[in-house]
C-alpha cells in the first residue's frame, strides 16, 4: 500500500509530460524539421520597384532638420502635399 502511495503522484507527473512530447512530435512531424524552402534568388527588376513607387499613395520627405514627414501624393486637391510640407517646415503641422 505504501508503494502505491509513492507511485501514484509520480505517475501523475510523468503522464502529462509524455502527452506534451507526443503533441510536439505530432505537430512537427517527428522531429524532421519540416519542409525546406528553395532559395529565392530572383533577378533584380528595377521596373517593379519603379511601378511600386509610382503607385504609392504616400511620399516621404526630409524637412532638413533631420525629421521626416509622410504626405499623401494624391490628396484631395492639386498641390496639397506641397502645402503640408511647407506647413511642417514652418513648424505649424
């Protein structure tokens, strides 16, 4: 009876640990490390970068004192981004 009192708590400590290891083994495929991705060595295409810039709705401008502002390129009216930049340079925005 005394041996049963010692083994019961030990059993309750071991069973959850084995359940956790089975979970990780199931999730990660038995320790195989998972699928390997092929290297992505695509050639650089400047036209893609140019199109990304042209289609962007914001533009970043440095104000001269080291701070930067992000202004809308499109905006609601013509020249709105320029007005925002001038206000920011004057410290009003």
